[in-house]
C-alpha cells in the first residue's frame, strides 16, 4: 500500500496521515467483526448450547458440530442436522 501511495506523488507527511487513517479504520473494523461474532456465538449457544455434539471427520479433518435438529421419522430412520458454532469453519451436516 505504501508503494501505491508513494507512486501517487503524496508527501511523506500525507502518506503517514493516510496510514494512520487506514490503521484506525482497520482497527474499528476488527472491533466490529469481533462484536458481531461474539453476538452470533451467544445466540448460537442460547439456541443449541444444551444439545449433543456430533463428531464428524472429513478428509482427515475433525469437526465437533452441535446438533440443531434430530427427528425420528419412523422406527429406523432419523433426520439430523448439525452445524459448527460461529467463529470456526463453516461446516454443517444435514
């Protein structure tokens, strides 16, 4: 980014000011993202925190998914849905 700003003909002082503004914006965005993720995680735990965990392994990766739905359709068939809590890989099972 600095190379780009230098190429625009800005003075060193202007570049420093731009870096400060961009750094502040990045920090604010990170705080916003963390707050959003925290709220989503709280909502997820409130909705599914007491549910069992489904351990799933896909291509040598292991995931602990929270069961979000489990219904018995007949004597031998169940329908289950599970998903990973917010903040981790976006993994779901249906």
